[in-house]
C-alpha cells in the first residue's frame, strides 16, 4: 500500500505499533499476517497458509485501513509464492 497523503503513514504506523506491538525488525504481527513498513510512504501486508486471505483482509482492511482512514492511499496487489524443493 502506498500512502499519498504526506505524513499519514507515520501517525498510522505509530498507532498500529502501539496497539499490536512489533518485533526487533519492526514487523507488526496481525494474527496470521504481518505488516511491514517499507519506507516513509509504503507498507506491505504478508500472509501465508490456508487462512491467508482472511488474515490479509484483517491486516489490510481492519488494522491498516482503519489507521489510515481519511488518507489518500493506493493499494497495489501482488502475489508472490516461495517454493522450496
């Protein structure tokens, strides 16, 4: 997700980390998903497993979306799969 409103991600991220906590790398766990701050305007949501879509929906719409309510955002959907033999 790319936030177009200047400074909006800073305040939203502070609220998200305060509510959900973050690990030593700054990754915020949200159920079976995680939010990652990429830079001052972008954040990624990742998830895997059989409930990946439910976890992503919660992380993006409920957590990140609520924190960014009123800000102008651009949502970019991309799917990447890691295959290990």
